[in-house]
């Protein structure tokens, strides 16, 4: 798997127990197991949910699935 696939999978897994739709950035961060400190790692790349959340805009909400969150974050990060 490449870095994009690994990070995408970790984001989706981190939100596996979240209740969707998620309406706000604050609710999204709170949905991760360790909140903003939840960390995804692939090779030398390490990113926290808090850092990844900065890639999102209010127009991205609501999110209807963990896959949609992961798709948006990896796309915006240029992975």
C-alpha cells in the first residue's frame, strides 16, 4: 500500500465508531479516539487529527461517512 492508502485507511478506521452525519469541525475532532491528538502514520509521514482538520473548511460539512472524511483529507493533503 502507498502512503495515501495507509493514511486513508487509518482515518477511516479512526472514525469507525463515529455517528454520522458529522455537522461541525469540532464534532469531527471529537469523533476520533484521542481527539485532536489521534495520530496517523505512514513511513516518515505523521499527522494528527488536529493538523488534518486544518485542511477542511466549513463548506465540507456535513460529512456523511468516514470514507468521505478520509477522501477529503488525503485529497487536500496532496497524498
